[in-house]
C-alpha cells in the first residue's frame, strides 16, 4: 500500500502536535519518515477516520521515541526513558577550589514515557474483540431466554456489579454469576475451535 500525500500530511500534523516534538524540531523529517514506515499497513486496514487518527497518534509517539533514542536524545533507564538533557538537583552543587564538584547529592528527574503497543498488536486485539462480540451475539441468539448479551453488556460495558444486574433482571446474583461463567466458557470453546 502506498501512502498518499494526504496521509503523509496527516502524519506530519500529528508529529507537530506531539509534546515530544517541541525542542526537537530539527528531527521532523526523521519523525515523519519513521512514522510513515510504521503506519503503511494501518491505512489499508482502518477505514474509520477517528480510529485511524488514534492509531496514528500511537504510531507517531513510538516513532518519535525511537528516533530520539537513535539520535542520542533519549536513553533507557530502569524506570523508562529520560531525556539526556534532563538533570534536576535537589541541593545546590558546591564547588571547592581545585576540587571536582560533588554530585553525590544530585537527583536525576525525568518523565516516564510509555511505549505504546505496536499496530500489529492493536490489530490482533481488535480481531479478537470482534470475534468475541460476534460469538456472544450468536450464543445470545441461540438462547435468548438466558439474556447473555444483556448480562454481558450490563457487566462489561455499563460496569454494573453482579448484584446490580440481578436486581435489574429480577434473578439471583448466583444465577448472574452462573450465566457469566457459562458465557465465558462458551466463548473460550468457540476460540479453541478456531
């Protein structure tokens, strides 16, 4: 799949809106090139504009982090990534004549950077979620009296507790639990058959 100029312009705009772009404007072309390489497969797979932009923001963030690492402006630490320019001290450094500065009281401060999932991981998760949703619909159509879809929606979309669901549907909490676990078992069974 080829990237159109419109797609490249969209990536460029997202790069400019990323907070890590500020102060690193000289690497703009590198950021865009890296993001374009990583996003080629996304343009063919996603047709929803809002979803596409959300994925591209993640791809751009990953691309910027990689370019900054490669250019020596970020380094990996045990807790994440930090700028090689950042050094914050809690106490002033005292220099004594003809002695080296004492850096033992210096504390390095940095902002954690979370590296997002790859586009491939996101696409796989979407496929699994789509399969699960279709499977639940199919199971619900086969046994409408069990109200699987309604229970699933109330629990996982609306965030209701089993007790609240039981109250809404006029059944016992143990029955809600039994149906949820039964549904999970059926979905797992369908997944295993794939």
